[in-house]
């Protein structure tokens, strides 16, 4: 029920996903049953009429209430226990679903995921990990919007969970971690970044030092290819939204001035299309919770479902939990093992 | 003598600028006289042989020392009083030059400009104002790299100096000011941004609220066109460098996938070329000090000289000083006038 184009986009996205993903995978649509049923009927009678064969793998889970995009997360979480957001995330917590996907209120999804799925030991906050297309290989950027004011320790936590994600979902061995800053040297950056740099040097991760805005565009720096870029959610979100909006801007500039066909350009720049990845996992909670853009199209939802499936199949959640447990300093670890 | 391609790029850029800008404008090249003279001779004997007629408008000012790109600003300022950077800026302070341009060490240029030209009353720091091309009109972004950790009050100072710059150099009447954040609502953003939002509401400026990364790409938001975007120098610098590196990245993507000619694309995206603006003024000091990229080409230097000329001709420095004096709260103003 969440997102700017609900329920049409999530329901259509679910049908498209089922057409691509083989059984026994099933999708549960959480929300007002009557609304969802009539939306399914409308789509199957209309533009998605060829997908009637996947209908029996769609299950409707009743949730009468909705958290609005403008609701304050903490308030919404307490006051709307029967919202599609809370009911859906609780199904993952209760083992009734393997993953949750939403294009709804991001803050509420983060709060509900943290509360019901629980944070991994060793973390103080979860992070959103977003894939940035670059001139070379895609780069994982985190946090891209969950946490605006971060401590140096939290940036190190993001590096740890990002490394595991890059390994499991992007297939990178010993992922290289860059710290987003405004110069390569360790002494460049704001106070938090400078302290995080020192902590990352001692983290045991494959830390390649500071990376700059330009390296986010190329995916590579003097020290080699970059797999993960760590930053606070304020900078990460500004850069992400800037990037998402640039593709149409640039297509317009090029089309106008070089008299080129917009369709050709759009296809050439399809990697920059935010719908291509569809959703970003909330990393650091005990369960798969995929955050999609409020403006997600059916194609974006379909791709977000694929991200959820890959996250589940690769056992990403357990890997992150295990890696964090290994890295918790001995004085914090419950069993007092040598760190 | 500063920048990655000195002395070749600054000397060539000066010759190119003189060819475009009519007398009585003269340029002073500050540095090691013998090195500069042989560089001029080499260029006039070679690729710029058609520019011999501008040679008599080039004056050499001896400065035997150089501040390296990696020198620490505060140390360099004290230990190298005879560097081209310090000698050049002092000429502006002493009324022997109308503007200073450098592609050298940015931190040292900021420190020397602040020390010798002096900050305007009402400011605690200067800011770098950079022009971002957008899908619509260009937008002034400040600070784009001078100050990494800023107070809410400093963001308001940037808004005041940015408004004057947008009026004088971009010709915008009553410039609209946006505060860079991660959501439109006043309560979105990090702690500093949230407090700055409240201060901007009371500033008397044409404050249009928070703007997001996407608005930086389009130059427009729900509340209309954006003239000035205010942010701290960490975020501003990350986004600036990301943008600068994207043009070649995107040209590559489009050329490879749509089989288009790179030259055509480069011309179509010429607005994204950092050389097009050439340099950004350090705003808030009593004199024109233009900061160019370390990798500036001769064309970038030439365009930076044009930026300097426009800044001087429009009397930007005096306007900023006056506007700040008007806006200083009465209890801070030296004469106790009603604010």
C-alpha cells in the first residue's frame, strides 16, 4: 500500500516478477484485501492479461491500515500496528515470509525493520546500501539515506556490512573499501571522516583510503577498483538523488544539442535508470528488508523483488551477522573470545 | 607557479585571455622570472605564435618561492612569504592588482586570501562559490570546498554572500536560496542543516526551503527555479567532483552503447566541462581571489581570468561587504545602528 503509485505499481510489479521467477516462489501482497483483489483483477483484465497463469502464486495478507509517506516514523510505528508496513515486516520476523519489499515511507520501514527484525550485534544503526553504476564496475554506496548524523564508529560498521554485501551480492572477493572524502590524504575530510579513516586502518578490512566524488563516477582510483564507498546518509542521499536526476537531464542536453534521438540515448544510459536496481537492502537487520523509491514503477518493483530474492538466496543476513560477531572487540563480545 | 601544469598552463591561459580581452587590461604573471620568460618565449615560438602582439600586456612579478600542492596551508603561509601565492595575493591587498587567480594549493590560497585580504565583517569564514550547469539555468553552489565542518550560522553567511554573487555575476534579481538537504520538509536533514533552516527563515533572504540532490541536476524545485544552493564544503566538494567526472563517464557510456561519435557528444555536453567556468571566486574576502582546479588547462585559466574580470567589474567584493554590513545584528554592529 506504500509509495506514490500504490497499489497499482506494487501489484503490477509482483505479477511481472512472478512471470520471470520460477515456482515455488510465491509473493504475498500485504494490504487491504478488497483493494488488492480489485487491482489484480483490473491488471489481469487489461495490460497484464497475459499473466493470468501466475495469479495462484500471489497470496493476499490482510492489513487494513496504511502508513502515509508524510507520517513521522516513530509515531506511525506505535500507532499503526495493523498497517501493511508493520504487518509485512512482522511476517519476516515471524518466519512467515523470507523477505519484505516496500516503496512506502523509508523512515517507517527503517524503524519497523530495526524494531521487529532487530539489529545485528555490533551495530548501532542499519544502513541503506545502494548500487551506483560507474564507468567501470558498479559500486556499493552506504549509507545512502538511513542515517544523517553518523559517528566514526558507525562508518566503520557500514564498511563491515558493505564488505559482506559486496562479496555476497556483487561477487567481489576481498572487497575494497573507500571512505568518501574531499581529498586522498588521511588528514582530508570533516572531523568524523578523519577519525573514521584512522579506525578503518585498524579494522582488518581491505581499506584503500579516502575516495573522492570523482571516483564515485569512475569506480576506480589510484589504488585500484572500488567495491564499497562508505559515507554518512546525508552525503550519500544527496549524491544518490543527484545521480538519479542527472540521467534525464543529460539525455535532454545531448538530444537538444547534438540532435540525437531521445530513445537511443535513454537506452544507452539505461544503467543510470534507478528502476534498473529497483530497491536497496536495509543492511544490518536480521532479515531481508528492501527499500524502494517512493516513485517506483512496476518494473522497479519487479527488480526490487529480484534483489530480495538474491539477498535471501545468498544468505546475506546471516553472513553479515556472522562477520559482525567476528569483528566485535573482545571486551564487547558476550563470550570474551580473543578478537 | 601553482597547479599540476604550471607554468605552461597559467602562462598559455594568460596569453589566450589577453587575445580575447581588450586593452588596457594587463596581466601580471607572478613567479620565477626566468622560468616565466622562457615559458612565454616557448609558447610564442610554438603553438601560440599568433599571439605575439599581446606580449607587451604581460608583466612579470618576481616571486622566487613556490607553495607545493601538498604543503600544509598554515605552515606554507608562514614559511613562504616570497611564494608566488603570497606575493600575488599581497599585490591585491596593496592595490597593485585588481584580482588574483591561481590553480595552486586551494587551502593555501584560502588561508593567504583570508589573512592578507581580510574577511568581511559578519563572516567567520570565506566560501568557494561554484556554478553548476543544470537542465535549466546554472545554479551557484556554496560552499564547494573551503570549509568542511560548518555551523548553522556559517551556512546563513554563505546564503548572504551567495545571494549577492548571484545578483551581481549571474544577473538574478532577488535570488532564490535553497538549503541542500535530504527532503523538502524543515525537519529533514542533519542537525546543522535543521538549525540553519530555521535561521534562514528569519534571515530576510528569499529562502525557498530545502532542496535535494535531484534539484541540483534540474535547477528547479516545486517552489520554482533555484539560484543559490547552500551546503557545507564537504558535501559541496563531493558533489562538485562527482559532477565534473560524470561528463566523460557518460560520454563513454553513450558512445559505446549507442555507437555515437565521442566528439559530437563532447560538444553536446560542453556545459558540463569544468574548463568552461575555469575558476570559482573565494567569496567573503576584501578582494577578488579566484580558485582554479589544480588540473586547469590553458582554456580553464583563460576562463578563470574572465571570471576575475567580471567579479572586479561588477564590484562584487564591495557589494558583498555592504550587504553583510546591513545584515549584521545591531548588537554586533560597530556603530549600533538598528538592524
